[in-house]
């Protein structure tokens, strides 16, 4: 059965966005994309919040059309723009003329837990979600996140958007490693007990 895997990059002091939701101050490294490709190769459905989805789609669509990009990033772009996507939003609508319309559907925040649970009872590859803490935090609290992958970067931001803002959630460390050729530390947690 599919699992819901959440992967997020954070600063050492626990922010996944800088002040004013600025991502430029985040400790991104080239290994970040290599890591994400590994997760994407095992995914069947991508889960997004409505803020993250449009920018991510536009970015990777541009990469797909850019012949100067490397093979790894072209593969990421192919997966991001072709995998089924579920956007959790109370305001976003699917424009039937949008290039992503055929693979994307929108579910309300109220319906999201039921829909994610339904997808997890099905067959196929994993559900994968990047970033978007305001969207995955409630899913974790509801016990729907199976694995939380936190990439801790070598930076202290001092302010920004907190990684988690819910009530206490129990996690079990599965693995910890430094990503090759980087300063990013990957922490993998079993989150199945988080909603208890």
C-alpha cells in the first residue's frame, strides 16, 4: 500500500522559509535535487498546497524546455510535470486549459484527510509531498504521514516559517546521514505514531 512521505528542507534553527516566506536564504545545495529525484522515482502521486504548486510547476516546466539543463534536472522536470497531483486548497480551481489540468485535481482542506486516507488504501507507488508545512502539519497530526524526511542545512536564519506548529508529535528515527558531497543532513523519521 502507498505511504505518504513528506520531505522538507530546514535551517538548523527549524525554519523551512526565511523571513517574509523568502526561500533565497535557505541552505540549498546541489545534493538537494539529487535527493528529491530519489524520492520522485518512487512516487505515484504528488501532494501540494496551493501556494507551492503553481511556482513548482512553472519552475520545472521551464527546466524541461531548457536544453542546457543536466540529465538529473530534466528527469525531475519530467516526473514533476507528468505524475498525478493532488492540491489541497479551499481557493484554487483547476483551469481546464492549464497544462497541468489533465493530471491535477484539487481537494478542500476539510476533505483532504479522507482523500489522503483513500489514496493510501489503494495500490501503486507512494504519495510524496515537499515543503508546504501549513498543509502537511495537519496531515501529520491526523496520523496520515508515514515518513517525515527532514534535510537540515548548514544555516541559522533567526526568523521565518517554522517547520512544525502543531501539538507534540512522536517520531521514530529511522536513519541519519550526511548527503554525499554536501553539508545537508538527512533525518528520516517514522511518523506513524505522530497522531497518537
